[in-house]
C-alpha cells in the first residue's frame, strides 16, 4: 500500500526548512558582526588601559625629576650660603672651650652667612623657587617676557607659540592661548615692545606683529627673489634670523635675514620696509647671511653679525641709517659659525656677542678693533642662544648647550 504524496504538505516542509536555514545564516552573521564589535571594544579598553598606565609612569617620572631638581637647587643654595657650624645655636658650654669664644665664632659665621644672602638677594637669582611650564616635547627656541612681568611667551621647534598669564594662571599651570605665527616654520625670536605688542621671528621670510592677546596686526611683505639688487624689492627673500624693536620708537623694528640684509620696518606707515641695510662681505660681491642684529638702547646704532665671522656697526641720525658701516671687524668670530646674539649695554659703550665658536666676547664700541674680554668654552649648538647684560650693565648672562651622551 502506498499513499499519495501531499503537495501542500511538501511545500510547507520546504518553506520551514528554508526559514530555518535563513535564521541560521542570520544568526551566523549576527554573531560575526557583534562578536567582532565586542572583541574590538575589548581591544580598545585594553589599549586605553595601557595608555593610562604609560601616562601614570611618565607622571611619576616627572615628579621624581622635579623632586630631584628641587633637591639639587636646595643643595646648591646651601653651598652658596655656606655650611653652618655644628655648635651654632648652642646655649650651654660643653666643656671644650670658652662660651665667649664660641659666641664670637658664631657671630663671625652669622655675618658671613648674612653677607652671602645679601649677595644672592642683590643678584636676584631664583635659586630656591621655581615653576615648571610644559611647552611641549621639542626644543624651545625663543622666550619673550612682557616688560611689566605679567606675561610670558614660549616658542619652540614645534612651530607653536604659547602665551602664559601669571596673574590668571591656576594650579594646572596651563597657557591661556596657543598659536602658530607661521605654519610649518620654526619660532626663532619673540620680543615684546613697551606697548605690549610682540614681534615673532620664524624661519619664514616674513615677520609678524601680534597684539597682547595674540591676534596678528601686521605682516611684512615678501621680497622678489628674482631681483638681483635687494634695495629694489619690498622685503626679505630668504629665511629670517633675528629681530629687534627700536627702543625709542614702538612702531619701528629691525629684522635680519640669510639674504645678507637687515631691514627696518614701520607698522604705522606701510608694509614695505623703510630701509635696507646690506652687510659688507670681506671678499666683496658675494652675499653674507646676517645671523643676528641689534639696536642700541638710544636707537643711534645698529649692529649686525655675518656668518663669515664679521661684526659691523652702522650709525643712525634723524631716523635714517648711514649707507656704510662705520665700524667693522671681519674676524670677530670663527667663519661659517652662527653668531647667535648681539646686545648693547645700557650706556651704549659696550657690545657683547655670542659666537657659534663657543665664545662670548665683549667689545668697546669706541675701540672696535679687538675684544676687551673673551670667555671661551661656552658650548653653543643652537642658532638662537642668547646673551644679555644686566640692567646696570655689571653682569653678563648667556645660555649654553649640553651635548647628548
């Protein structure tokens, strides 16, 4: 006996089998999709945990380095002040000497300590208190301090300038503004004028003037590199190296460049330079890159340093610079080194230069043939290493470099 197949029942079975197969495939896809998401989430959480652990380790290292630095400063301070005698402050006689002699020795030691403290206070050196401001991970190439002492600028090889306000700073020690003066170019110099504006010198050929809050107010014009005589073009045609404000005029500033010229600009008149000053090379004809420049405090002189080792000084009268340098020394520093900084003393009589040949030299402007004092062995590996006079002109401070071992 054989029963006839029921077509309707067969269709139902086939449909049910197809539905089961579809559900199975959807389940597999669901598992694959959401299983991958779950594994990705787990990996992301593990990566975040690794990053947190790394940051905690780095923070701990920074705290240890800060504590070590503080201990070194305290140790240096104690060495400068001198060690206290063991019997200092004792009130009773220990039987080994006369009380009067002990007190006499204590008075002498205390006088020496007071004298040392007065010397430290006179120099106004911050030997015990410090705050670490984190600009970034790359070299800081420029610092600029507001004349009133309320704000600080830091510029680095990360092309960024950070602005710090001491009055509004919290315990987080964060900058209140961050900016790029010229995108993709190193920051070489940052200088405030008396009005609160600051000059930014970068590796680009155009300098910029910014307001106290970091907004661009003025940008120098670019020169035409195809013009042979640079006196006939509006601006620099190569990278800038240095810049200074005119101490007697808040609207006038000086820039130097690797194109062998220095230019004076006026932000209140026009965007082309007022004057173009050429550094005279020893051999003649060939351009000599200008590595640094400076205004004298009374604005009557301009100094420039060349990469071939020369120092040259121009006189200014009635707001105009003479066509030729009045004083020159062609072998002031070793040729093909960066004379990274020039600065006049407050009395306009002396000029100090920071050489790339690891020296600092002091010059008498009236007798400009040879230096009156030379300090050697002061490592200089950066083209922005500075040197400066103290306000009274009785001290000279300079930056030095450390070679990585």
